[in-house]
């Protein structure tokens, strides 16, 4: 007989696997984020997910109760778009005006 008990077997094979981390998007300097106010949950709740997750300090700020993007600082990383919890995503990535 082996020295492994049934309990040890279940412990080895039954442990939960960690989900794979989401890949970090590559910034696209030719794009800039834009928040669509009519879809943004900040209008009716205290949602600030996009501002909290933005990796660039100051790129997203509150303006008149809505998150607004500073196009000069936005690097087009798409993180705000990925984390937006609105049923119709409120963050769009548009071509940068030069």
C-alpha cells in the first residue's frame, strides 16, 4: 500500500486552480479613450472603476459627475474599456486627432 491517504489525494487533486491573469493590453498611441455619458453608470451610482484602474495618473478625472479623459495624457491602453461594468460599455477608443 502507499503512504498517501484518500484525504491527501483529494487535497492534491481537488484544490482550486487560480484563474489565468488577463493579458495587459499594449498601449496604442494612435487611439484615445472617450467616455459616453449616456451609458456611464456614474450618472446613477458611485461607479469609479475606470478612474481607479487607469494606470496613468491624471488621465481620467471627474468632471461634472462623469469620468472624463484627458486626451493629452491617455496612452490608449484600453484598460478603462476592459473594466467598465456598464451593460453597454461606456468607454470607446477612437482614433486620435492629430
